[in-house]
C-alpha cells in the first residue's frame, strides 16, 4: 500500500510542478523562475514536514503520510528537495566534507549529465530547435 501512496503523491507533485511552471511563464525573462520557485517551495515543504511530523513528536503522523508527502509529492514536484534535505542532514550531523561533496557532485555532475544527454540526443534530432522545444515542454 505504501507504493500506492507514493505513486499518488508523485502524480500530484508532477501535476503541481507543471501547473506552477505554466503559471509563471509570463515571468520568464530568460531565467527559469518557475523551476526555481518549485525547487524552493519543495525544499521548504520537505524540510517542514520532515521536522514537524517526526516520530514521537507532538505532530507525529503515519509513516505512509510522511512518505506520501516527502517522497511522493515532493519527489514528483522536485527531487531538489530530497537533495537539499540529505545535504542538510549531512551538515547537521557534522559531515561537512560529505555535504560539500554532495553539493559539488550533484550540481556539477548533474549539469554535465544534462549536457551529455542533450548532446547525445542531438544526434537523433534533425534540427536543434526541435530539441530545444522538447526541453521546454518538460521544464515549463
């Protein structure tokens, strides 16, 4: 049943992400404002939910509800929230080196991976503007 909760949450998160990025298209001035807003909101929600509903706390909720929100909704909404929470946990536990490595590897390597995937896909796309349009469909 846990997988069902996560799947439903993921679908809701994906729909919310799309709705917010579409709603912010008129704010686009070459900066991915919608994506940044989604990442900030997702980071806030996962940080709040992760602390507010901890096991044994005054506001404890079922593990399925936590997974529905934190893995499902936030995961479908933005994986940046998971990355940020994990990095925060590393810092909080004093693992500054691992936290910095997570930041550098995640940002730099993921950026390079996007670029590599884009370059590989360009081999199969007849015109560069088609590839750019496809990217914009998924990023808002």
